[in-house]
C-alpha cells in the first residue's frame, strides 16, 4: 500500500514538473544548450516541444531557436526572390516554400521571410495559430510608399495580440534583453518599429497612416523592453508651447526594470525622475533647435547603466 502511494506521488511530481512553466531565461538556456538533430519542420517542432508543454514557453522556445541559431543573409533573400519568379502554380509555390524551409534548417541562413515563416510553421505543428504580417520596418531612410519590405508575426496570448519579430541583430555573448525587445511586444509599442501594409494588422483602436509612421519617435531598444505606452507627443520633431515649455507624458509598463530616468537638453543634464510608478510627466523649458534626450538608468553592482529611451528635436 505504501509503495503504491509512493508510486502515485512520484508520478504526480513528475507530471507537475513536466507541466511547470519556466521563466523566460530558463527556456532560453534549455534551447541554447540543447542539441537538436531533426532536419524537417515537423521533426524539429516536435523535438523542441518535448521540453515544453506550457504554450507560452513553447512559443518562446521556437523564437529563441530561430533568433539564436539563424543568420541574416542578404544573398539567400535574393535567391529566394529569383526562385519565386519562376513558379507558376500554387503547387509550385508550396513546393518552393517547403524547399526554402529545408534549406534554412540546413544552412541556418535566411531573411525575415524565412524566419517569420519558419516560426509560424513550427507553431502550427503544435496547434498554435500564428499570423504572418508584412509591411515596412523602421529605418533611417524610409521608402516614399508603404511596401512589403519586412515580415513578422502576431500571436494571441491570454486574449491579447502580441507581436514577435524573429529578425534580430543578435551578437554574442547571450543577453536576455537582446531577445526580449522583439518578443511579445504590445501593438501600441510595436507600431513605432514596424507598420503593416494592412491597417487592420496594426491591431490598434485607431490605426495610423504611413505618413504618421514616418514622423514617429524612433524606438530605442529600451523603448520596447520597458513597453512605453500612451506617449505624447509621438512625433520626433515637436514645437514648444507659447511659454517655451515642452511637455512629455507616457507610461512605462515594465518600470520595475530600471531605477530612474535622466533628462538631457542639448547633451546637458537637466534632472532625474523616479521610475517607481508607471505614469510619467515631464515639463522642460526648451528653445528652437534644441535636442532632448530621455535616458533610462539602472544602478547595478555599484555601476550606473544608461540606455537611450526617447529622443526629440525641437522645431
């Protein structure tokens, strides 16, 4: 009887552990250090899924596998475009796409089209519905008209749509924040980075135009990590009020990741603002041609770490 009880208890513990939800850094460590041998999308998806039964952890695992292992390669993208010009039927397109995925898993080289499609296919094998979205990514020089220059994904988590961009500029050594900034980003935050061709795919209550997108504040890496929301003004080039005051309002959803903010005007330190609450309001005396910088600060191990959060130009 006692042995039977121990057996049942052991099985319950094993079941609990196997279904436990890992923290993101634990998922990352498992995927980065695991040797995956499968060479097909279905095989790889099932191989990765063996370690993760929690849906969110599995989505993170697929994302980490792609972003950590895949290398962005322009030539691969050019070859892919050339191949697509030769296909004529839907069967040809499907076969071509399948060949591209197999080649990606073999060479580990591709572009956003490859990464976003692979992520969606890995998820689909496990019954996770992931959307593929095309549009334009923020750059110093943007095309005159909105085009299909970039591809990313959308997934529903806890009843909310979040954005995932598997095309990141990752460099060794591993830093969790490098991956966090484009994983499960709120649409209100992600719109500063990318705009879809289809306005409905912005997943905003009030979609913005492409002309507005081009004038938005350029998102810094910390902008996504801290999930900056309800930002006003949203445009990089601003005009002060008649009294020479510029006012900035925003909320930092992940404000507990930093200690405070520092405000600079023309590279001159002006003041510090606590980051112990999500609602931030800043008023600054400025003149035309001023340059405003708001930086996020974290004190760790006695050292001051600084990241650009927001930059504005005063007209």
